[in-house]
């Protein structure tokens, strides 16, 4: 028995004042309306309407029942609209996993403002350069680069982070400053080892001919991007850093950019994705995080989510 359907038939009949009017409002036959009312009366064990050959009116029990149930449909519609639109205050744990560098330099400074705005969130930030598994590690959302995407994840584009090639002034004074991508091969390259597969990340360049990889002479390799920046600042060679890592070094002069003025090419940016296990996981907690990050990231990094 579909009790909600029976209640809907009852309220429409009471509003219309006739079985025929209720049938027109519901788009069903008058016979079906009569049968639904009879089923509801049998279920409740009371008579809801006083019937005669010419009129239909609520009984005393029917009037009392109508007062109690007439808001049910509106309440259900309101509840559905609230959930669908996200018009609910996010509550509970919000477990976020992301790479150490992005988490340390970008995400951590942004999260306190999110929690001040939504104080019932219990935010947990987990930093790791490996690709975490959502279900096994109880992670709600992970922020990943393209190379970390896995089958089954729902990935929304979040940001396109620019890279810069840079080196210490002391190194460039000693080794010379490259003026073309081809000249990188003559310099010591400080490379980042990608924890997901253990390989040093190659330096991608985007230009008129598409994507190419720079030829490099490996100087040192490190699996921590902040340590890599320090190696470069100490004169170890040329490295490639995400803009959020390089910016303070460039600002105070410990590093300076190289090959930044050639309009024919640019360092390949890093694509960042906002990842869930399932589309249905995009709850109020996840939605406010996504919107907070979109609004807070630099405009130049932002991408249009699909």
C-alpha cells in the first residue's frame, strides 16, 4: 500500500469537494479516486467523508485527519528542494587528501576560513604524495594531479597551476643563463621524483608545435618539492617549480626565472582535479569545500568545471 498516494488522493478530494474534481486534478479515473479513499478509510478504521447522492463533505474524523496531513506533500517537496539545492548547513567530518606541496602551500591557508564559515564541519587534512584510496582510507575527497587519477573516480577540474623554470643567481653567474629550451641540456637539472611511480618528472613545454620534453642533464633528484627549491636556492642547478612554491623565492631574489620571456613556448602547467568516489558523494560538505576552493584560488589558475 502506497500510503502517500492515498493521502494525496484524500487531500485533493477534500480540496475539490468532489471525487470527479479530484480525479481531474490527479489525472486518474473517478473510480481510482473512490478506491483510494476506501483503502485509506479501511487503513485508518474511520469514515473520512460523509457521502450522499449529491454532495461530499468531510466527516469529523476526516476534518481532523486533513489538518494533520495536508502539509505532508509541501514538507516533502521542501525537503527535496533543500537537499537538491544544497540549502542545508554542512555538518560532520570532512576528510581531505592531497599532495604535500599543494596541501602545505595552498590548501592549508584556505581551510580555516571555510571552518569559520561552517563551524560544524570537522576538517581533517591528510597530506601524501601517493594516490590514496577513498574507501579503504575513509577519505571524502582527494585533490590530485592528472597522473594520479584512477579508474572509478569522479574527477572535476579544479585548477591549472603554472610552473616556472628557475635557478639561483649565483648558479646562473657561474654556468650562464639559458636563452632557449635547447640550452637546458647544458645545465644541471634538479628533478622531482614522483612518488606514484618512482620516476623523475620530465619537463614538459607547450609551444606552437605542441608538447615537447626538454633534454636534461640530471644534477640531483629529490622527492620533496620544498627541499628541491632549497637545493636550487643553494646553487644546485635549474629546477622547475609550481608557482605557489617558487613565488617567495622569486620575490626575495633567492631564485630568478629563466626562459620566461620567450613567447613561443611555456612550461606545461599542472592540472589539479577535485576527486570523489561517486557523484552521489557531492553532499553539502563536499559542495562548500569545492565552492570555497573555486572562489579562493587565483583567477589565473581557475578552470571551468564540467
